[in-house]
C-alpha cells in the first residue's frame, strides 16, 4: 500500500489539484468559496457564542487565556479538515467510478486524493488563525512547528477511516449518511465549542476519560497547544501513545477491508 502511494505520488498530486478545482467549477467565485465558507462559519460561531452567549476569554491548562475567536479558530481548524476529508473521502470510489473500472488504475491512491486536495484550504485557515492571534498580541513561538506533527497525525487517522468507509460505501450507500451524522455529533462531542480545560473538574472522572478517548480530542487540543498554550506534545506521552495505537489499528483495519473488497468494486459500481 505504502509503495503504491510513493510510486504514484505525481498522479495523486495531479488528481488532488483537479479535485480541488472541480469542487467549485461553474460557480462565479470559483475556488474562493473554499476559503470564504470556513471563515464565515467561524464568524457565525463567534457571534453566537462570544457576543450572544457571552463566552468571553477562554483559559487553558497552561494558564494562558485567549479571546474566544482565537481559541475557537485554533480548535476548529483541524475539525474542518477532518470532517471535509472524511465526508468527501467516503464517496470517493463513487465519484471516481470511471477510474475504478479501469483495470490498470491503482485505485488505492484515491483516498489520498481527497486528503491532499483539502490541504490548500487547511493551510490557508491555519494562516488565518495565526493572523488572528497576532492581532490579539500572541506572538509566533517554536511550538507553532508542532502543527506539522499534528497535521500528519490527523491525516494518518482520517486516511485509515476513509479506506474503511469508502470500501463499505460501495456496497452500503447509506454509509455516507451515517458518516455525516457521525460528524454532526462529533463536532459537539469534541471540545471545539466548549472548553475541556475549564470543565474537567466539573464533570465525572469517567466522562473525562471517555472524552479523551476521542482521537480528535488529541488533535484539537494539540492545535490549541501549538497556537495558544505553548505546550509540547511530549508533555502528554500516554495520550500520544493511545492516539497512535488507535490510529495504527484503524489504518490496519481500513486497508485490510479495502484490499479484501477491492476485486468487487468495479462490478458493484
């Protein structure tokens, strides 16, 4: 699997570039919508939670407080990428069915296409968050380099999930709807709109552990550690170990199911 990805890296890059352009083909503003939509979403959440519900400044375990809009952006950046890639990746075999039916095409590269095509928007939004932080007086620290680590970790997780969901979606089309429901619930089950650090002492211990078992908790808190709290990922070794064990298992299961079902894809589509 890994050898196929490396040997077809140019093909993946070309397909990802075309995929990104094709999303907004025919619209007046074109790819600009890809960058405008996430910003508008953040502004809406900011108005609702900060201005209407008076959430105000958010604290962290490191004792550093941040304005709500900066704190929200830092946590929602990875979620936008994760949800977009998982949702689009689940139906990738249906979308590219004309390639799946080609005998010589390496279809196991298709899950990577969706993950790469969304990198452009993710990079822009990460830069947007950094600028928001600078406007509020937060400087650029070496911890910002951790974003690369957390992004790679998130990509490994979501690609493993896509191998599983895209393969199942070929035979069970409702899988796409189930994934969307999962994502709708997931954004609230993950500490994005609400502050885990300020609630940890107010909720039962079993619930704290359950919330931390959500792999996206590791990613969203890691992005906030990089942007705001200035905390290294090495300071939470057990959580890091759990995340990578979980991700490796998901990736192994996903690729195994994909390989087993792959010979039947063309006929099912």
